[in-house]
């Protein structure tokens, strides 16, 4: 149900999760937490930073970080924060690892894939012409 709510927000433009320090908002809470760690490092207390990052997150940026705005050449995964991408299409493909989305469907059987190249491999192996 939460996946459906999140998806509907892409159509409605609703961004219920807001940064308490600036106008930034998002359709999900995780990107707001990452934003706060990147942009408002000095405003977060050490105990808040630890709980927002989780045990496997990357280390915090230096205090007083003057990191430039995130550009199209530096896209970060809102789920794991570790992977960064240069192209939005690469980020979208990566996010499917977290969401389980499989938009590529075999026309012959029930197989579905998260990437087009995986569907092509399936077609060659399973439904290859004799």
C-alpha cells in the first residue's frame, strides 16, 4: 500500500515530507533525511545524525560543508545513498533493485525483468529460434 501511495504522489505532485530548515520537500521521508545531512549538517545534533544515517550509511560530511547543489552529474539513490549516477536513467534502473519493479515483460511467458538487457538474455536462452 505504501508503494501505491508513493506512486500516486508522482502524479499529484504531493510532497508531504518537509525539511524543517528550508523549503525543500519530497514525496518520501528518506530523501529529506539525506538532504538534512548534506545541506544542514551544522544544524543536526550528533544523536540526530546517527539515527538518521542508520548503521550502514556513509560517514557524515565535514562540519561547515559548502557542498554545491546536486547537479545532473551527481544523482544519489534515495534508498541506499551510496550509489551515485551521472544520468537519471541509470538512477531509475538502480532504484528498481530496491523497489522490485520489473517493467520488461516477456511476450511468450510470465517472465518479467527489471532491465531490458535481462529480458533479451531470457529471450535468447529460453525462447531462442531453433
